[in-house]
C-alpha cells in the first residue's frame, strides 16, 4: 500500500515554473527598420545589437519586424526591493520586455527570438496585435496566416492599426496598468460608453470580413510615453488599408450599422444666442432597407435615437426646459446627426469607395436574386448608389435640476 500511494503522489516530471514561461501579451508588426535609420538603434537603451535582430533569411531582404511584449515575472532581489513598475523615464524598472526580431517569416522570427531568451514563449494570453499602417496598406491577408494557424493564439485577439511604428504602442509605460498590451485591450471595452470607438476588432471578425470580400474598419491607435488613445479607425477595402476615418466617422458608421452603444451628441443652442447643448444617448436603432427600382438600387437608412438632455455650456436652462424648448433641442440634435452621417457617407463613397456600411451584405441577404445579378460589378456600382437618410431624435428625460 505504501508503494502504491507513493506512485499516486508523484509530481509532474515535465513541469515548468511560472517564471520559466514567456507569456506573450502583445505583438507589433512593422516594416523592417534595420539599415533605414528608423526604430531602435544599436546602443540605445533596451535595443538589441543589429546582429541579434537580423537573422539569416531565405529572401533577398527582410520583410518584417516582429516585436513581442513579455511581462517580467522573475525579478532580482534588487528590483523587487525597488517596488517595480514604471520605466526608464520614471527611474524604476520596466515590468515588460519588448523583443524585436527582423526576418521574412513569423515562425522563423518566433524561433529566433527563443534563441535570445531563456523563457519558453507562450501565446495563450496574447491580448493585442498592433500593425503598422505601412504593413496594413500592403494587405492583412499577407500576414494573417501565421496568427490564424498558431495553435496557442486565440481568435478573440484584438487588432489595432498604428500610424507609423507599431512597436511604439507596446513601448508605452502606462500609469494605471503594468503592461501596455493589457491597457490597450481594456480601452476597446469602453465602446459601450463611447461609440467613437470601433465596436469589434478581433482576429476572427477581421478574417471573416476578408474571406467574404467585405470592406471594414479597424481601430487606429496613437501613443505618447504614458498614454494610448484610440483615435478613429483605419479603412480597409477588402484586405488592404486605403485610408483613415476620424472619430466622427466611426460614430456615424456605428449609428448606421446599428452598433451604437452609448455616447454624447453636442449641438448649438437653439435661437440666436451663443451656447452649446448636449444629450447622452441611451438607445439607438439603425436600420438599412434596400430599394430596387428597375435595375437600379438605392438604400433608405433609418436612425432612431433616444436620450437624456445632459446640459449646456454658456447659459443656464432651468427656466427654458419646457416642451417647446426641448422640441427645438431635438431638431438641433437631429440636424447634427444627419449632417455628420451624410458627411461620412459621402467620404466613404467618393474618397475611399469603401462599403464600410456593409450594404453588400444587406443586399445579399435581403435581395439574393438581385445580388447575383450585380455582385461582380458592386465595386463600380457602390460609389454612385443613392443613400437616403432619415434621423429621429427623442429626448425622453430632462435630467435632474438641483
């Protein structure tokens, strides 16, 4: 019995302690920077010698820089005594290690990174994938295969587009998080409070768009030393990025596609006096209806918005908050939303020719016979399609007066 119990109490022969794993939290993909005078230079703090970053490649020249972010779990006694956190600028040690590798395939770069760290890389906790706009303009389909096939990377990983360097996003030392990757992941969760943020941008949804041949938008990120901001979006036609959408464009797209979860509308004070009024949106419903007339198609878009009168800047409204005044406010908010959405529609049709409103999907599902006739010519038809917009705003509550 004693011998049998000893067999049952044995530990795992191949166990690894938590300090021996390299948990990859974020990945940044940039065009190759070695020899171009950009990115980290040899000799800078935290930068690897060029010989470490550059690997033997099969192509004539490297294709990408891949940067991974690892949390520093195992600290020396001196680092632990200092309290950790912050970065070089704050005088305390960084809690992450960004490793950049230059190469031509992501798998080979991953293996090369493992020759530079004593940790075993694990991607099961990957939070974000940040891609440089230079890489995105060349096509996401060219880089997606590795991330889709990797057995540890989950399809819910969020994708972001950075103007210029993607690595600089991971280099941020945030004030309220230990790691910039988790900080960035949390930002996208605020889309239910600010609909100027792209509603959904994970790996699975992005690849579904690409496989279906649809146009779409991914969030654009900017950063300084301590902060990251989601600032509008990157517009994709099929798999290639074609331009930028500002924050108001993202809000309009969310209104039209019925993805609006919460936000604020600001308008001018009714009448001739200066001042601003604002409302908090509590409910929004967007509906798109295709209209077939002969061989022509047009779309009627209906947006119904409910919200609370939030307040004003420049004047006091307690004596003006009657029904007549609220009716005028509703008309002003309706005008603001209509003009904003029409501006975005015009921009997407004329400037980028990108169907980010998924009108092709509406046609495919609601008018399948007609779609079969015109689907091969949709890219030429879409920029000239007539879109009629109907907006209705209702103020349900006036808020509290104290």
